[in-house]
């Protein structure tokens, strides 16, 4: 043990390192969230927090539950693939409280051209009109019923 | 009730297990949803896109995206036959209010909807220094808003330009593939409102998902395949000029 004759300062240094390491472990256990690392190098609870955010668009099924008559008309026309909220906007609040949250009436002269105004980049088979010359500014629902837009189909 | 030594010894392990869950604070948002049964992707059928901008508006309303920033947007391409390498691209306000009449005539013209590709090997998650962005076990790239430092590293790393710094929260923000909707059995807001079905959410782990039939019978492509990001937005009818 001759070589370790004056080694006391080394043990003191080791003790300082050990205390530092323990402090590091204690501080780390407070700073790193509990769910960190459950699936990977991230906080697993963030997944559930994002999943718990509220929705604005209720989804087509929610509309069908109450407005089956209009969905029936729509399903027979060319707009059968268009979801209700595509035109009417987000209605989750209306689904939650149908009595007091009443969806606004839509202005077809603004709404319809978003899809049906002529544009060179649109697919060639898609029905497009130049609204200015097609209707002269009249609202589209003067002639077309939006839920089944072919003339004379009697939709609403 | 007296706490005997026997009772205490029985209670302690139970309390330890309960305390672990208290600390983890697992918020169970969707009890019937199992991450292991899903691997999310999106199918974008370019010949069906009419550039109406419904998806962009719906995304902003659903996810409260600030004006001037986009989690999804639509680009209009104009490609002359003789210079495919130099397409003219415009996207006024992300295509949110549709597209004005084009000045171009002739050539090839089409719309390309874009969003986060939810890459299986995403560059953005690899560069995050704090583990604030990650891919979930069901294949959605998300940002932990309470953990993000706002260093913008991921914004530079994304080869598709799909990320931005939210000016309100000063944290990185991006498409969540409407994770709060798809875990509740709904489709994404953009797919919900798309009037022509140009965008479709797909679960690659579900053998009955219509995407499998589509992928078998159509030629599909991902954006920038040479980046080897494992992108999961599959584009049908994608022109070679699209970047």
C-alpha cells in the first residue's frame, strides 16, 4: 500500500464527483417529465394532449343523423360526394347545441364560384362557368338548388 | 381501521403503482383508439383537384392557424412543354380563396395540394435538440408545444417547407394530420371538406382501406423521393415538374 500513501486528496475529489453525480440525478428526475422516453425520445403524454384538442368540423355522419332528408336529396345529385361542411363550414358547435347555434345562410353567388369559376388549371371534365356572363351576377340558387344542382331536379 | 404492519406491506406496492400513474398523468383522450392498429398516410389525386382552397380554409378553422401561415396549401403549376424543368408556380395566400384567372394559356396547368408528408424517416424529428418533435407509433409527426424551444432547426430541415414558427406561441407548428380528429374516428378537416375527393386519409395497416386497391391499380409518387424521407403523402398523377 506504499503507492496509496498520500491518496486522501483523491478520495476527497472522488467524493465531490459522487455528490455532483447524485445532485445531477436528483435534479434530472425533477426536470425530465415522467412520460419522456416511453415510446422514444419525446414526452409520450404530448400525443394524448394533442389527441384531446376540440374539433370544429363535426363530420358528415353527424349531419346525416338529423338532416337525413337533405342528405337523401344530395345523394341523388352530382353533389353526392360533397360533404355538408364543405359549403356550410365547421358545425361542431351546432351539433353540440342545435337549438342556439344556428348556421348562417350562405350566399351562393360567393360560394359556388369558388369551385365552379373557370380556371385553366382545373380538370377539363369539371363543370366550370364564367359567372359574370353565365348569370350576370344573379345568385346561383335563383335557378340551381345547391343540394341537387341540375336544373329542374327540385332539390332544396 | 388500524394500520397494521401486514396491511401497510400490502398497501405499499399498490400505492407505488397508483403513484406512478398519478405522476405520469396519462390523459386518455380516445379510449377505443389503439395506436398499434394504425399507420396513417394520405392519398392525393392531382387530376381531381380543382383548386377551390376548401382544404386550406378548413385547416385554418379547425387548427386555428394564424393568417399568412399554412399547414396545408395549394399550388398552381404552369408548365410549358419545352421547359419542364422551369414550371411557373403561384399560390396566392396559399390558395385559400381560390385562384384568379391565369395569365398563361396553353401548356400544362394543374393544382398540387401540399401538406406535411408525415415521413417515416423524417429529417425534422432527427434534428430537434430537445425531443419536442417526434413520429408517433401510428405514423404522425407531431410537435410537443410545451417542449419546443422555438430554435427553428426543424423548419430548416424539412425538405418540403411544411413547418413554420407560430408567431403567437413562438414554437414550431405544422400539420398534425388532424390527430385530434383521426383518433376519434373522423377524417382530417381537409379530407372532410374536399368536394372532389382529391384528398383521402388512409390507414395503411387496415387491409380493408380503399387505399390498397388504389395503390395496386394506379401509379403513385411521393414528393422528392431522392431525399429518402419515407414520405407518406402519395400523389397520383404527379407531374415530373413538381418540386
